[in-house]
C-alpha cells in the first residue's frame, strides 16, 4: 500500500469447510473518524463470491464494480477474474492511481488483488489487508494453530485484536461466510 496509507482491516480465513471474510467499519479522513459502520465486505455473483477492500472508499467501491464485471465476463471464475482485474488495474493510467486493495474468495480459492499486478493466494488460508493487517494476520495464525475455532470465529477474533491495537480499525465487524468444497 502507498506510504502513509491508513484505512481499515480486512481478514480472510479458510478452515475446514468454511471461508470467512471479515472487515471493520471505520472510515477515517486524516485523524478523524468519519463513520463507524461502513460496509467494506460484501457478497457478489449470486452470493457465491466474497469481496472486501481496504483503502480509499471510493476506490474500493470502484474496484468492487470492476471485479464484479470481470466475474460476469468469466462466468464466476474467481482466479481468472482476479488476474484480469490486476492486469487491467496495472496497465490503465487512471486505474493505476486507485488507493485500495481487494481480497476476494469463493468456495475454492482466496486471493489478494493489487494495482501492482499482484494476485496472491495464501499458503496457510489467511489473507489480510489494511492498516491493522499485520496484527490480524498474527492473531489469525495463532488462533488457527492453537484453537479449534471455525473460520468465522478466527476472522472475527483477529479483527477484534486489530481493533484493540490499530487506531484505524474499529470493532464494528461484519463477517460474511461461504461453505467450501
């Protein structure tokens, strides 16, 4: 993310037969909390895909729209849609300036998509973005190693931990889940 980039925290956890995508609700402008209950995680493509963003709200919403169009164009193929979005994002002069990151997930895969052309799948089933991402990542990994919590519980607790430490993350947490194959 760009230097000085503050925003939110989004955490995706895949465990057993579930994938969970959790995001906090804080919108910050400079050092002011402008909104506490924003919705940065949503369902797409007939509720079969989860998507979350961190960064500029307008840019994140624009990326949601573009990603959903890619899903439609590629008949719900998440990985192909993610690669095409990353390629377009990196190559387009206007899109290149978007200050946001996406995490998207379906029943089979979870990926992080960036404007640098990155399409990253996790080794351990955990992806995070946003200012509290490193805290949420550490918390999720510890919970996965040392508890039997399901994906939704791990994602929610990872965000709660981030909200306690990162000033740009709050505890208004929205979690969306899907069954996995």
